[in-house]
C-alpha cells in the first residue's frame, strides 16, 4: 500500500497544470510513517514536493484526514516555488 493514491497523484499534477506550471518541473516523493502496532491504524506520512528548476522543496503531512494538496496549492499560487 502506498501513502498517495493514484487519484491524489493525478490531482497533484492537475493542480500544477491549472496554476500554469509545467508538470515535468515537479517531483513528489512520499514517506509513509508506520506505527509500531499490529492493529488497524490510519495511513500517515510526509510528502515532499520539489520544483526542479528552482530547487525549492517543501514537506507536507499526508495521509488520512490531511489537507496536503490544498496546502501545496496555496503555496504554489503564492509563489513559494517561484513564478512561472
């Protein structure tokens, strides 16, 4: 099982494109944090987004009940990753 679903990855790249950036200029890496338990637990972890051309990267909490994609979009449109 992965931290990000295929739909989340597609939504990520759709967000990049809708903000006027090139999808090829961004990478997204995921790191699942597994608790030390045999019980059922919510999937949690971190997502690192990097804009290749500016070398800017940001880390977001991801998984069940998180808003990492919305947080990323706010920073993307706020020029944290640089302008077009």
